[in-house]
């Protein structure tokens, strides 16, 4: 069964600290993996895309990794800011189809 | 203005009423999607459309219908709303590279 699992479900950190969010998937065949940020009451917005051949990609303070062998991805946030408080959703594209498999998200809260 | 606009943003209705959620986009994308988001669950696909003449059911289409009036417009209807359709609904478009662009969401409450 094609699934995407994220951990932890929620996370609270202090401003300025780093954190890492995890995503494990069983989607096959795999096309790519995206991380989306969803602010409360807003639609998700894409942060980064990881394809099969990419191991690491950065977007400002966000760094995503992908291990296609173990089917794991992580999103590392450096020097967190209050504005990073949001849900982070891992989305895996099923190769050759219209299908996007969504994780349930990690809710991050950054405290001052 | 937002690239993907949903109306209404919030709606409270009663069981049995007909509801329409509207979505319009200025991205020029052919592919459009309607998703439903519930607490603790990932987004689930209701319907998707590859162009005006191509509409397909998603994984949870029962109780819903859609209309693709133009490339830019994709509406979702609940013919007879029921309480378990209370949820946050998102319209999205798909860029050629696969990135999804979401609207701001329509929060529907069915009493």
C-alpha cells in the first residue's frame, strides 16, 4: 500500500534552535518527494522538491535530504524563527500517474 | 490577488442543503484538483481534472460532484450535505513540473 508517514506528529522548540522532521514512504514507483509548509488557515506552499538522484537540497534555512534506498526523507530547519510555526507536509508523487500521496504532517511550534 | 482563489472561505450550512465551493486560477494550468483535509489525516483527493473535458473521481468522491466550466474554473458541489462532510476543502492546480499550487481553503461546517 502506498503510504507516507511523518514523525513527530508535533514538535515545540525555542526560537533559534534547529530541528529535523522525518518522512518515511512506501510509494512505488517513486517519482519525487516534496515538502510543503502549511500556515494555520492557509493552503500548503511548496518548500523543496527531491528527485530520485538528489541527496540534499537547501532552500534558505530549510535543508531536505532523501535516501531513496531506505525511502526516507528529512527536513532540517536551522536557526528557527517564530514564522516557522506551521505544519510541514511530506508529499510523494507516484511515477506515471496523477497520484500524490500526502503525509499527515508535523505541526511545529516555535516559542520565543 | 491570489493565483488560486476559493470562495467561500467559510460556510456553515444544515444537513440536506446543496453547497457549491468555487475555485478559479490565474496560473494557466490545465490540471486542477479538489482535496479534503481532516484533522489527523493527510489531504485526500475528491476529484481531479486534466482539462475541461477530462474529469475523474478521486479516492473519496461519493457525495460530491464537480464542474469544470473553463480552464480557470473548477467547482465542487455537495448535493445534499451531511455532517461528516464538515472539513477544510482545498482546490489546487498542477504546474508542468508537478508542483501543486493550493488555494487558501474553504472551511465547511454541516450542522
